[in-house]
């Protein structure tokens, strides 16, 4: 890649853009693609934005569409999915009017993006249309890539037979084209399917096939993907230590390419590998580091906790001590009275005992007064904390979540991710949606999918199969939760 970039730089020095702009723009675009594949997204974006501006100045709509497509790819790689979707749709709109032969590639990119956003139905719809268009123009590589992405989508929803069917179509096309690099991806995806099916022999077989086709240091992206797959396989069937080794390798390669969108799954897997190894502390530490957990809330910094006051009460003013003081005071009072009446000669002793009784009595009254004051403080504080925490939930990790800021909760394996409207990254903790649901207000939070619970106050729009939040984030609605969702949302609107 580095050598290719140097050649493109040299070519740009020898060409006059005013005399042969078409060749100049093609070389410059290729230079941007090299930057993109090297993970230098800022430089790539500068190249594409410059070419877009030049195309706009020349009123070249096809040139603008081409740059929209490239900018969409960069936005997707950086995890800016909404921005990427806007760029792809702008490119598709222009291609549909000006050059339908180029629609397939961008439509495939859009379908792939929807798949990353877990909008599986929309993704497959776009990819099937793209595959059909690509076939009509004999764009076999694009068609094969569409089949591959459809296969990935079906794997996500555990429809492995459908996934393997499209992989078989893929394999036939790539063998016909003698495309070794693409066959690597096919075998990689077959290994992933058998991994989900927990078929160890077939998983290792196709993984080895994929690894045998890879030339070291030739394709950093593919090497990163295969390292991550090896980590998943070892975590499922093999050694947790090897899984940690491979996923760290995958993370390193992803960081070298600045592929932020890959890191979430990588860190989750790394955490699971440490947990399987028995290092629970390291597992949680990794999730905290990645998700930027905040374990405190200001309200609990300004007041004493109930436990602190209760401890002071138990230590210094127990009910047992008070009762003992009362009993001693009563004893000395009776004894003092009897001695005073019964014998004058014991008057001195009686006086002495009397003063001792008064001392004990005063001490008991003092202690009882202090205890009552402490009890009052405890009761007052309990009410204060109860009131202050009615609108919060506390996670097992000690993070405190304000419910009025909680947009939705997503289940991710053994973890829950809490997305707040005032934070870029979610809070995370171990648990299930089923257990969490009982702690949330039923008139505010509703489950719309086996993986999501949402705050109805953050809903902007509801469609037949998805809900759009106020920040533009889209979540799928499962059929089994749809009726309940419609009732709650109707109540909100009313």
C-alpha cells in the first residue's frame, strides 16, 4: 500500500489537471483510497472533499456521487453511521438519474451499513436489489459481495441454512473468477457459521482454509478479521489464553487502521476471555475502560451515608448500653431509699449512693436523648436518600443511572449497556433485561425487542418495525413486543 501511494504521488506530479482532468481525478481518487486502506482517514477525507468540491464547481453530478460514496465509506469506518447513510443515499439518488450501472456498488454499501446497524430486513432488501442490478451489468464481484453480506445478516439472526446458501453462491462466483482473496472471506464466514452451530471440527476446518489463503502483511484488514475469528473460536472450543492473545492481535491491527467500528466487539470478547480464564476483575476493568464508566453521583458526595450514621449509633449508643444504665439507676434508687429509711447510721452511704444514682440517671437520660437524635437523623436521611434515588438506579458496578437521562438499554451477551443522552458512550454492567425491567417504572420504560428496553420520553417516531429516538438513533421492534409498544406510545401521545 505504501509503495502504491508513492507511485500515485509521483503520477500526480507529472499530470496537468487542466489538460486531462479525468485522468488526474482518477489518480487522486486512488490516492485517497490508499490513505483510506492505510487507516489515514483524515487525509483520505481531505482528498475526497477536494474532489467533491471540484466536481461541484464543474457541475459534474457523477463526480459528486462518486465522492459521496467514498465519504460514506470513511464515515462508516469511523462509526458515524447516520452520516454514512446520508452520503450513500445522496450518491444513489444521483446514480439512479444519471448512471444506473453504478447504483449497485453504492446500494451494496448502504445495505452493508444497515447490516452493521442491525437493521437486517432493510439491509437484505437493499442487498438483493443491488445483487440483481449487478448481475444485469455482469458486475460479478459486486454481486458476490452482496451475497456475502446477506449471508452475514442471516447469521446475525441465527438463520444458518440461509446464510450457508448465500455463501455457496458466493463461493461459486469467486472460484469462477479465481479470486483467492475473496475466497478467504467465504471460508472465514463459513467458519463463523459453524462456530455459531458449535460444530468444532467444521469450524477449525474452514478457519484453516481461510488462513492458508492469506499472505502475511499483504492485507492488514483481513488479518485483523481472521485474528478476531481465531479468538472467538478459541474462546468457544479451546484455550482462553489463546483467545486473549488473538483478540489483542486483532485490536492492535484495528487500531493501526483506525477502525473504530470494530473495537466494540473486540473489547467485549477480550472481557469475556478474561472472565473465562477466571480473571473477573480484569474482565470488568476492560469493559469499564472501553465504556468509560462513571461510578459516582454528586448527590452522594455531599451527605453522610445511612451506614455511617448507623455504625456510629451501633458503636457508641447501643440499646443494650441504655438498658443497662436504666437498670443500674433503678437498682441504686431502691437501695438508696431503703438504706435512708432503715438506718440513720447509713446516711452517709445513702447520700453517696444517691449521688451515684443521679449520675447514672443523668447519663442514661443523656444517652437516650442522643440515641433519639441519631434515630431521627437516620429516618430523615432515609427519606432524603429515598426521595433522591427514586429517579435513579444503581448498577452492580456502583454506577448510578439517572432515569430521566436514560434513553434505552441494550442487552449484549452477559452485559447490559445503558445509553444516556448526555454521554457519548454507554454505561455497562452485568445483568439481564428481565431482571432490570422490574426496577424500571412501567409507565416510562418498555421492552420493544429481546435486546432493547427504551424510555418512551425519548421516542420521536414509530414505524412498523422500528422506533426512532430523538437523537436519530433507530432500534428494531420485535413482533412479539409490537402490540404493547403501540399501546404505550398511544398513551404517550394522548
